[in-house]
C-alpha cells in the first residue's frame, strides 16, 4: 500500500473515533468555519515527515510564529455608511484580470500531501479563477499543470547552479507558455530545517523523494533529479554565490516578467527596482528560510515605501483570515499569497478542500471590505489601518 493510501486510511480510522466525524462525514467540508479548521485534519492525514515538512520552519520555528503574531500589530479603521453592497475584488496585474487578490503560492512536492498533488490544486485554481504559482520542485511538470489549470501557471524558480542548466530550464518554462518567472532568493545559503528533520527521523515511511529535510547536498541533488522539472538536469540548485548580476543575466535571458521572492528590506527592494525587476514578493519562505524573527506584514511597509508605485509588491507568510489580507492590501500590497492553508485543504479533501479554503478567505475579505466601506480594490489606502494603534 502506498504511503498516501495508508495515511488516508489512518485518517479515516481516526475520524471514526473522534468528534471530527460529524464535521468531515455528516456535515461536509462546506461547514468549515475558517481555514484553520483544515489544519488538524491535514495533520491527521499526513505522515510525521510530511507534516513536519509542511508545518515547520527553521531553527526554533520562531519566524513561523512571528508571521502570524505580526498580524496583531495592525488594526483596521472601519469607515461607515459608504454603501459597499457588493465589493468588487477584481483588478489587473501583469496583463491579467484577477478575480481576487489571493493567489496560490508555490509549495513543492504536493503529491506528498495528496495523490493528485499539483493537479488537484490546478483544477481548484481553474474552478475558482485563482493564480497558481508552480514550484520548481513540483511533483508534476509545468506542461501537465498548465493543462489542468487551463493556462500557464506562474513559475517559481530555484535557479540551477550553472547558467547552461538555468537556460535549459527557462526555455522549457517559456515553451509551456509561462509569462511570469518568480526567482526565490531567500534560501540560497541553505537552511536549518531542524523540526522537519526530527519528525522525518521518527517516521517509519520510506519517502525520501517527497520531502527535503535531510541536509546532505548529494541527497538533495538526487531527490531533485527525481522531480519532473529536472529532466536532463543535474539537480544542483541555489548557488550560494549568486549576486545582483544574476538578476541582470536573467533579465537578458527571458522576456517573462521577473519577480524576486524573498525580499525583506527596503535596501534590497530599491536594488531590485534599479536592476529592472518587474515585481517583488515580500516573503520569508513561510518562516522556512532564515530565523529573522520578523513577520512579513511588519516588513511590507518598508519595502513598499522603498519602491513606491514603480513596481508591484506582493506578500505571503502567515495569512489565515480575510482581515489579514485586508490589512496587507491597505498597506499597499497588490496581492497576497497563501501556501499552508490551501495545502491543508488539499491534504484533507483534495481539490474540494482547496476550493473551500479559497471560498472562505474570499468571503471573509468581501465581508471586511463591505463593513469597512471599500467598494473596490482601487480604494485601499493606509487610512484603513493602524500600526499598534498609530496611524501610518
């Protein structure tokens, strides 16, 4: 029996003996009241190593917690009697009309969480008209994901260690029709995934191709080679010596829109703008890069202030409520990425779970906009938020 089917049966046995049975079987997933309702279900569905990979960060997991705690640093100023009956969440970014400002950020190896993996996520994204960002370390190739999505996804790049292999990978992504390339730059120096490693050691399943907790370089390369996007490549990625000249090289190599994911300071934001990037993503890899102890929503204002309206700034990390998304949009973010929440839905109920997660977040955001008097996306300003009780 595959680890996925075994985990699923264990999960169902757990449900049969727990109060979650009524929620998961009798009432159905549409009765989930928040995206957090899916977290314990995902935990029960997954093996220890897969849960550890999904849930943990680096070092003491402090930055994972900070991403959530930082949401409390901002408060909402609600304006009344505006008549925002049905707020319009649509806006345009990179030539595409978005139905809402929430997108699926890249999460690697999604078949570790559900047998359908990225294809289930793509089908959910198509059904709900959500932008999907595909990981370089995906379980499914970009071509098949594009077919399930109905359009090419955004492509998240872990850059290979040679320019020859980088160009080969980029040409494949271009051939698949991708228009947006998102280079992740926050793990180039490696990371200390201590919690994930501890849980992996406790796991009796044999699944080293699904998760990347082990620190040895050669093992990481071998795991990468097994992934479909590394066909014909060595599997070596993330050159520690990468610098800003790499941005210039990538800009010359492709006509795709180039975003940098992992920007955490105003200084780097300004440098990125000066090197001609098309957008920035404020991100700390969900607390999985460096133990900075800073939540991304705390970082967001300084990055936006550094580039103004010259290039769009997106953000991910710790977003669990529509009110969280509202705060980021008020601070100036153009869009907000979610990772763990939709994977909780995927692990629990497959495509249907992913769809329910995005439905909940959109409903919460719409309600917050209606209650705060914002009828459309172009009405967001910092006048709608406070930072620790003080106007920005």
